[in-house]
C-alpha cells in the first residue's frame, strides 16, 4: 500500500491509487487525487457532477453505480465521462469520488 501526506496526515491508498478508507474523502482529497493519480490539474463542473453523484450513490448503497446510472444521475453523457476521466468511469471517476476499487462494470 502507498500513502500520501495531506495536511499533516497520512492517507493510505491501495496499490492502484484508491482510498483505503472512503470515510476520509472530501473535495480537497478529490483534488489531490485528481492531480496525483489522474494527472488532472483542475476539475470542472462536469467532473464534480459525476464525482458527487458517484459519491452520493456509494454512501446510500455501499457500492458503485452502473455507468448508465452515472450518466442519468449526473446529466453527463457517456462519451463526455470518458473525456473527463481518461482512465474511465470505474478507475478515474470512482477513484476521485473516494470509493474503493469497484468490482464490476461501472
């Protein structure tokens, strides 16, 4: 496991860069992960719409949403999600939303 320092604390990440403890997620952590793990300097309103939908869904269901639900719930088209998160909705978007690595197809 890897760890990164953030505000004087160590944040544990899996080998693939996912948060080990989803409870420590906040928007500042998302920005840190965006820069460190996804090479994104900023997050647009569309990024946040996807991230916040995924995060909300996870908190309610304890699992990642299917990609169709992400599109419908965030109002962002599938192709645009792939443009926003080059590593894809499962790896990129879920990582920035602070979820553990999804098991299935997101």
